[in-house]
C-alpha cells in the first residue's frame, strides 16, 4: 500500500484516492466575528464533560479558501474548482479540567473534497450553499 493515503479507493498508483495526502496549506479571505451569546443557549450544542465559558464566548467566520498540497499540486491547475471553496464555522469557548478550548459544533463547506478531508480529521463538516455578499456602487 502507498504511504500517506487518506482515503479510498486505494490503488497501486494512488491516483484514485478521494482525498490526496497532505500536508495542505490554505489561503483565505473572509470575515470573522467574536461575540458573547447566552451560555444557556450554547449548552444545548456542547457535549458533556465540556463546560461553556461563563461569558458565552463564540468565534464565527465565513471565508473563501484556496487549498494546496505539494503532493497534489496538479489539482490547482487541472481542477481548481476542487480546491477553491467557501467555509463557515462556529467555535464556542469551553472549559475541561481547568483548561480552555475552542469547540466547533458547526462547520459548513460548499465542495466535496473539503467536506471529506475535514470529516477524515474530525471536523463536523456538512455541505451547504455559502456566499459572501459584496456591495457595489451603482452608477449615478
């Protein structure tokens, strides 16, 4: 078997895998928002034994991403639509054993490759239509 393959179908050449091996690098543009929510509302999406921070701190983002792997650089030239995608996510500040972490209950992407790549490493990704609206000046 070829070393470093992340997913099936496994073939001798490794060219058939659904998710090429990393490491993956990411360039992104978008918007991030840090805010406080009602901790009681957040508890319904945070599993035990994690505790929501007393302030209900949340970080959310919506970004456009271009990903690249030196082991799959042909994707960026031959199939750029596979490695250019949008993503949105929410991270809640939680506490476990007196240490704070960011817990991600929701993450959405609009392409199959980042969906599977994320699921393989533990992100709660789901498919969604994601768009960033840009305001444009109208001619006067």
